[in-house]
C-alpha cells in the first residue's frame, strides 16, 4: 500500500491552532504563505501554534510532516511538499540564481520513481494547502480536488488512501448525474481519463450547456500517471487542458518515454509561460529543436530546458538527501531475457506471414501475433462464415493500404490455415508456452507468478497450458467488471492453490499492488521499456518480502528480437541523461547476456 512508505508514529493530537514548525528552513506566515526571509517569519519563533491553515489536519514538524492520523512523511517527502506549496503560492521561476518576473501559481510535476510515495505527498498537499478566502469568493469556484486516473481500479485505491490518511476527507467517484451542488460538499472527485475525454467532447459540442466538470473552476486538478496524455493530439490531453483550475499537479513515474517533447503537454497543463514555451511551436524551437527531425534527446540540454526542469519537475535520487540512506529498501530483483527458439514449423509459419503483402503497420501487428501464438491469426487467415462482422471489418481495416488505388493480391488465408492447422488451434503448446511452464516448475510451489500479455486473445492459450499442469490461476483484464477484477486480486493474494495471475498489461501495468507474486513473466516485448517497468513495479515494491524474478520472453530471429527488443535497448540509451543525476533501474541486477545487448545496439 502507499501508506507503507510513510512512518507510523505515535498518535499526534493537535489542538485547534495546530503546531507549525520550521521545516528545513521553510517557514509559514500567519496568513499561510511561505516566508521569503527569516525576518518575515520571526513571529513563528514566539509561538509554536502558528497555523498552516486553521482547518488543516496536517502539520509540519521538524524534518517531517504529520497527518492527524499520526502517520508521518519521510524527510524527502516533506521537503518536496514544501516545494509544491511554494509553487502553488507563486514562487518565481529562477534562472541562473536570478529571480525573473515570471511567476506560476499552478503547480509542479512530481516525478518520483514508482513506489516513492507520489500519492502520499499529494494527499499531504490537499490537506496542507486548503482553499483560502479569496478562492471562496469566486462565483464558479469548486473547493474540491479533481483527480484523474487511468482506470477504474485506481479510483478505489485512491479513495482507500484518502480515507487512510485523513478519515474526514470526503471523496466521490464522478458520474454524469453528479450536479455542481454536489461538488461543494466534497473534497476530492475521482474520474478516469476516458470519462474526462467523453465529458470534454460533450462540452465542446455544446459549450453553453451546464457541464459539471467544465463549468466550474476546480481548486486543484491532480493528474495521476500524467504521461497518459503526453500525446498532445489525443482527446485526453485536450480534456486535461480544458479543465479550469487554480492549481494543478502532475504525477508520473515515467515522465519521458519518447523524447523531450513529452514534457510539453504537461507544461501546458501547468500553464507554464516561461520563455513562451506554452506554445508548442516555441517549445519545439527553443527546447526540442527547430524541427521534428532532431535527435530524440539533445546531447546537451539547453538552458531553458534545465530551467524548466529545475523549477517545475521534482525528481528523486535513490538516496535520501536528509538521511543519506536509500529511499527504498527493496528485495533483490533479477531480470533475465528468456530466448525462445521457435520450432521449424513455427518459424515456417512466421516466415509465411512475413511474406504476405500487407501495409507495414498491419504486418507489424500480424508478426507480433505470430510470435505470441499462431492461433491469434486464425480469424485473420480463415474468418468463420458465421464469425463476427466486426472482426471481419477490423481485419480489412488493419490490413488495407491507405491512400492508394492499387489493390493487393488476395491472400489465400484458407490455404495457409490448412497448412498450419495444428499451430492455429488455441490449445497448441507453443515453444513460448512450454518455456513458461518450465520456468514455473523451477520455482517453489509457494512462489506465485504474474503473467503479463499484450494480446488478450492470448489468454485462453495460457489458461489451457496452466490447466494441463494443474496449476491454479486467475485473470485480470479490462473487460471484466470491477467486482470480478477485485475478486481476482483477492484470490491471488489469499488462495494458496492459486499460483498464477494472468493479466492484460493495458489493464494492470499501472497502480495495482500485487506483492503476493514474486515472479513476473512478460510474454511479449513492447517497444516502450517503461511500460514494462510499470508492470514490474506491481510486484517489486514496498511490501514485497521475497526476491523478485523477472522474465522477459523474446522469440529469436523474429520481430521480437530484431526490432522490439533493440528498440527497448535504444530507448533506454537515448534517455539516459534526461533526469540529470537520477537514472532508472540502478538498483536492478540485470543478468541478461551483455554480449547480446551490445550486438542489439549495433
């Protein structure tokens, strides 16, 4: 749980007019603003009952911060909370130790690595910097915090954490029937990015209609996993920008996944006016480069880039700057690339698919499916006469070549399906599935595994393989109801006979806590290595008591080894300097073949 990253101290009872102390040179005035000098805050020395906010159930104490529940922040969390409050109160943007005239009162990007406590710090911010009198005078002002998350599972998790750290906080899940009046009586409203985009679409079509989300000014908008809208062309990004807010906070453990351009949608969300970079063209010109054809990451980041990062991004080294101890003390993690050598028949099938004349993007998908399991191509090669019309339309849409009048030669799918009939059955035990079972057999029966898949259509084949060895399992996908997903998580946690959780990486790579498992299998590589990192962090996190074993499956001599795997390695190499002194993965003991990694980079 997030709360495990905080210290549970003795019960802290604060009388009205709670104690507020110096936090690392950080003082607060009587009106709740941060002091710029020692003289300005001198009254605090005369009275230990200075208020951060008279209604706040949170106080700073020495090098930490204390919730009314008695739980305390880690020193580095309290230090960063100071920075978040300072930004919301208009701390000037600083360049080369000189204060400019540009101020920003919106907020910051809290870019902690997974497991460092982004949620805990966010809750502390909610409690420590409450709406003031000026905000209450705003006619359309809504004192609640809007919190956007990637999926429904995280809504429940957020509400649990809010209650754990402040039982008096009122939260609700957004629904279309919620009225503006309901928002005045709550502290936090939670919504998924999908629902946010849907509501924004309605608002764009009829701006004059009363819209609960877009007709009010929210006190604070917290964008969890904010890299979800790193693409400025998505409706999610436009919806996030469209929300009117006084303060904003971006939370992400994978801030940049492609290039420096990933920063811009978040800076626009925070309404950063510095050097005019809120305009994407200016950002490209001054920060990224003069064109889209520049390098993924400039070798020497510009002064503007460094200034933006320094003033709006909060990173964390693995070492706590106050205690000089590791921030996280996790169990050992060992990563291994599992090389899958396809059988001659499997390789022949793959080469047959590779020989088809398809649009490049369609071919990439079909080759990935062939590597995952040949049965994923059965509908494509031989659509059932009674099959779903939607599936047939999707196949035609995926495989057509856009913007061309020429027709591709017809694909004799039935002939291919007949030739490889054995492979196309979902019960076929492929080389990848056999290796999966071998690895499970190597581990003790009290060790549980989580198996991530990209294609949900692969799940039936995985299920059959597990049943063939009498291995208990459960599954978790986006198509399941909230109740069924919750039941699956409880089963893998409490049922000794359940050894495996099969999970769709799209549904379960973010936000879940599955420390009952200590084996992670990623059956299909993906171009983005940070999605893998997010998935692995469901297991390798606070609360894990066993060594963690990570197995990344790579089918050799295919698109998995020749393209996707190399892309992952190259991406990590390109982004190695983007966080300054901090680098992801330093604590991981990689046991992959170093010679293969070097050759893959060539």
